[in-house]
C-alpha cells in the first residue's frame, strides 16, 4: 500500500510517499523543495541536502537512494556545486537538469529510495541496484557535444546500447524507461525524434513489437552546446511476460501515428508488486490532436483524464502513484495549476517545473511512477 506525508520546515517542504507490499523491499519517493525564494542558491542547496539526510535517517528505514534528480533554475551557475558533491562518491545515478521549480526558488530534489538493496557503480557506467534475481540499471545526465541534436541523440543511444551489452542486456529486452531533456525543444526535438526512430528500427523496436516509455521535454544542461541529455532505466533478470504496455485507445492514439516512437506507459509485474511508468502525457485525443488549445484549466483536466485511462489499463489509480512531475510551458500558468493539484492531490509528492512540451500547443504535461501490491507466483518477488 502507499502512504504519504507532507512535512513543512523552515524554508523547506518535503513530500514523502512510501510503498510497502509487506515484503523486504520498501520504496520511497521524496520531493524536497526550497520555499524561501529570498535565500541565495547555496543556502537553498544546503537546506535541501540537510533535509534529505535528516529524513533519510529518521523516516525511511535505512533506505538507499537508487536515483536522484535535481531541478535547477540556472544550470550554468548552479550545476557545478551538485557535481562537486557527487565527485566525492555519488551514492546512485544522478540527473541534473535546468527545469526551474515554479514556486520561485532555485532548486528542488526528487529522490527514489529502496530498503534492503545493494547499490553500486558498475564499470559500464551504469548504477546497479540489486535485490533477489533482479538488477536494476540506472543512469543520469548522459550527454555529448556532437554537432546537432540528432547526432547527439544517436551517440547517446549508441553508448547506452554498448553499456547494456556490457551488462548482458539489450535495449529491446531490458530498457523500461528513458527521459530526454532537449535544449530549446521547439527547435531541437525533431532531431531527437529522428535519431530515436532510426535507433529503434535498427534494434528491432517497431509499432508491431514495442517501443519504450519516455519523456521528451524541454530542459538544458550547464553547457549550452548540449542539446540532448538522457536518463535511462533498465532491468536485468526480467522476462518478456512480466512487461506490458499501456495504450488507452479510447483516449490516446499510438505515438507512431504522428511519427514518434515511445510507449504511453509500461507496467512491470514482480511476484509481490506491480510498477507502473506513465510517459510524459499531455492534453491529446485518440486522433493525435491537441485538445483545449490555449486553455490551461481544461488541458490539465484532459491530461489527468488521459493519465487515469492509462493507469486503469494497468489496474491502477492515482492512489497508487508515488510521484508526479508536472511540466509547464508558460510560467504564468503556475498559480492556476498549483491550485488544481493542491485540491485534487493534496498529499501526493509532485513538483511543477518550467519545461516546454514537445508540441507548442501543449501548455502542460505530466509523468508519474507508481506501485501496487500483487501476488503472482509465476514471477520472483522484487
């Protein structure tokens, strides 16, 4: 079951969810946001790091971080401090992206943690999180400086495919989730799409087999020459029949209908739990059209409706979610969207950041992760 808690401290807000299937591994999502915009960046960072360590020790049953993402307002001037901390020995895969928290502060943190797992950095460059028969392989902030977004994305995939080979895995059989952060998404997303389409075709990923759940969204790295940055997640030890893909055809069309290649959502079954991953989802209908053009309130409602339909296909609801990330194109829409989320999801961990969606007509997009208990003796427990 999922339990949630909000903790308010001086200059800090902490949203915490805990999934406990009654087995060995508990899972936690923590979103920590600075709340005092008058503090300088270094003070906001110190407050978030202090709150994270305090809550990890006191609230999270000795859980270990398996993935962290920092959301920054100005990566060029802020990311170096994050990487300096990580240089002393990052405890997990680390993602750092400029997507400004829209409460007016400079930094926020999403951390995903689990109990009774072993976390280590592998020679491949991927972080391994192991428990039982499964190895979960995470990576964050992969990037290069090729000539344009298409070439950068091709090289990202080429490197990742080789990393998976080193781990005895393949893109088609083991990768569950990717994230692409695109510097100037209106200009450079097309190159990301072309590279992804071509890579998937060469790897045997088609409409008739499957794609991979993904978010492609505006976001930038500290170096402005990085046009495409990738995070990714794969599982070794998984069997084909444990992974299912979500379509919700009453609400959404296949992404390949308009020339892109990702799955709307994916769920993975273990013996004791189901994980669900919802890709970046916007206000779209099953013909691939933007719905409620220019209307942030109704786009938000339609987006929720689409996500709800995907979750239903996985036999899940919003109550099964551990976290939500909300992306806004126009910062002026923040107060409206914040009020809507507070009314509907007062205890869910979520964050709203500035990140234009891949189609200009979409004012808002969200992604989410969740878990629910199941009992399937055909599969090994998580």
